[in-house]
């Protein structure tokens, strides 16, 4: 669960390529950071890993979800430990002959029911965690995609490609660093997020 939270690998497919050639003037992108050298009509790229690491919205959402997930995991663990403790206590009573066979049968059936209830509860909580992660990923993806579309109304690049990890990776094997617009996008995303956050 935590691994899924950290990697956010599903976002890679969302940002595989963004292309937008509408002609309009919009100053949404921040001037903070180095301005890209790439000219209008160029094919440019940005590092998705860097965006996910340094985008304030992504970090804030991740923090909220991690808190929820930790709370869920703690409660699941507490219930699991309680069930295991009850099962051990029951086994000790049976081994020492402290309860009759009829009482043991009733308690055994109760433990089975508790185990079934716990398994159902744990599965439900796992689904809740997956939904929390999915919603978080969708919120980040939507924010980044929306910003890039507006950003490109001004820049008018032919295509904006998202890469992950080192530049020598799919879908980009090699590229001129002058075509890297990561810092420009990151600065614009954080500036927009801070502005919207202050409004709230």
C-alpha cells in the first residue's frame, strides 16, 4: 500500500503526452526559474518524477492521504492483534482442559465468525485505501494537465512529453536539455497552487 503511495506509477500513463496548439495569450505560468529556450512549435519535455516530488499540491495531498492510510492500517492491525490474542487464549484453555467440549465448540465458532468479519473488514479498508490513492492521483493528474494546456496556449509548443527518471528512458531516448521545461512548469504549478490556496 505504501509502495503504491510513494511511486504513483499510474500517473505515468496519464501524462504520457500532452499536446495543445491553441493560440492565446495567458500568463498563468510563473516567471520564476529559468525561461525555456525552446521556440514555438518545438517538441519539449518535462520530468514527471521531479514534478511529483516538488509540486506543492502533490506533497500536500500525499501528506493527507498518508495520514488517512496510517490511521486505517493502525486500526486493521489493532483488530488483527486482538483476534490473534483471542485465538491464542482459546487454544490455551483447550490445551489445559479448562473448558468443556461443548463450550469449546461454541467459542470456536465465535472465533471463526470473528475471523470472517475481520477478513471482510480488512478487504473493505484495503479498497478504501485504493480509492484514496486513486482520487489523489486523479487530482494531481488533473491539476497538472489543466495547467499544461493553459501554459501551452501561450508557449504554443507542438508537443509536450512527460518523461520519468533519467532522460534516457521511454518515451524519450535522448534530448537537448534546452527542450527541458520541467522547472518552468514546476514554478508555474506551485505559483498557481499557492495563489488558489491563499484564496481559500
